[in-house]
């Protein structure tokens, strides 16, 4: 199997001209954008089998340093988004902790007026040493990837990772007071027998476990539908051991989503839907069910790549280059028009089943 190169030509939409939309962060389906995911690098110190297998790295082309947004460019773009109403930032990668000066970047972005929350998704390998300085810089939470609790399987899945380092990173982050969630891509034959154990380990560390349905990125090149475990199957495995799960939002009086799935909690929440043990509401689990229980109807997110391409949807390849606009001398109002154009073009939902995106997870940050 040959995988498409990481450095793919992006289907770029032209920067809109004319007046900016009256409400640039409100899309055609009345969904309001309040949450921006920023990939700060396309580099990673892991080679996860479902993202960037070691055997295929030589077929990938990573972006040069000059192609990547500088801290100054990122800060400027974030200021424009904050002015428009974005309140939450999530830093992703690649692996964000390998970006030189990541602590300083967190400090700068957390200080932007209007930004209420800066969080990060990380593999956790370097988190043990970085948790304290990141928290001091203004990082309020981390999502840490832990697909298995077996050290050998962990090494095999990640290509390079050391489970003990990651667990130490989780504990270090909790010690700072940061909110911690653990992420596991649910894969048959890999961690299907560990779903309950992954929950119990996260709960024991004061973290919230989350499971992610396997998505067909890279044009589906790394995707085999039979490997994925559905959200329903994940809940069933947990319920067999711990009893009934109920929508976590039900305890706060919030309405459940379609089919009884819980709505996202909080106005700036991400795609996960949260469930609690009926016998112990303090124990919750999140599931990102992109394949079997779609959540596109209340999507509140945009994604900015390390090279400044603004994607309105994870499941589509078209993008608007904010980097090119900034480097061509564009004004903040030009950025507003470009952002508004991207939001206006945001589709009703993804097409993973029929037309998987060609872009790679490592280049967009999930």
C-alpha cells in the first residue's frame, strides 16, 4: 500500500473580496464558531499506525520551517478570531510539544484578549517535563493519547512511544491542576479488550477517558472499516462491567442529542459526547463518534494548519490560506473576509463514507 504524500496540494478557495459577512462566524446552518483548533507543526516524535506508520514516512514530505506560521503570525490571526467571537483554542500537531518555544506560544495566545481557554492535544511523551511550565503559561487542559495500557502494544501502535513516560505526563498535568482527558482510538484486535481498563486507569488518575471511532483520513489509505469499534459497542463494553451509562448532560438538565446521545457540554465543547455511570455520576466517559453517531449538526469548530490553511471541516480538503493573505500584506479586514468566506462555505456534514479526505490526520491535528 502506498500512501499519498503529506505535502499535498490543498484545494484552496480564493480569498473573498467585497464586504465581510455581517456575522463572519455564523455559518449557513446557523452554527456559530467559537472554537479554533490550531496545528502548530506537522512533525511528530511518534509514528502511530493509524496516523503516520514508520514504513511510510519516506513517502511523506514535511513542510519547511519557512512555510510554517510564525508565533507573530499565529498571534495576529488569533487576535482576529478572538475579535470575532472565538473563545477556545486547542493546540495540536503533528505533536505540539515538539514545536520549539511551545511554552512561549501558549503564553502569547493565552494573553490574547477574548480568549478564555487554551488547551492542547498531545501524545504525552514530553508532558512530564513540560506540564508545569505549560500550566504556568496559561494552558488549562490537555488531551493525552493512550490507546493501550500494555507497554509492548503501546510501543507497537505508536512506533516509538514509551507508556511509562506518557502516564507520568498525565500525572504531572493533573498535579498542576490542569484538566486531563485521555484519548484512545478504538481498534478491534488492538484495544478492544482494554476499553474498561482504559476507563478505570483514567478515572484513577483524575482524568476523563475518551474513545475515538477510527476515521478514514488519507483518502482512506490507512482505514479498514472492520478495525473500527462503534460508539454503541464501546458503551456496551463499559456497561457490562459498570452498569448503565446515562447522558452526562442529563444531570444538568441539558437536552440529549439525536437518538438519546448526550449533547456536548458547554458552549465551547468539542465533538465528544459524554456519558456517566448511573451509579456514580462522577465517572464520565467521552466518545467521538464521527462514523456511527454523527455530530455535525452542532459543529462549532474550524481548523488552522501549521502552514496557515483554514479548513472548515475535518472531512473535506478545501481550505483558505490565511498565511498567504498575511504574508501578502493583507489587513485584518482581509482576514475577516477570508474567515467569513470559509465559514459561509462550511458544509452540513462530512462525507467520510463516500469520499474520505486526502489530507492526513498528522497535518490537520484531528
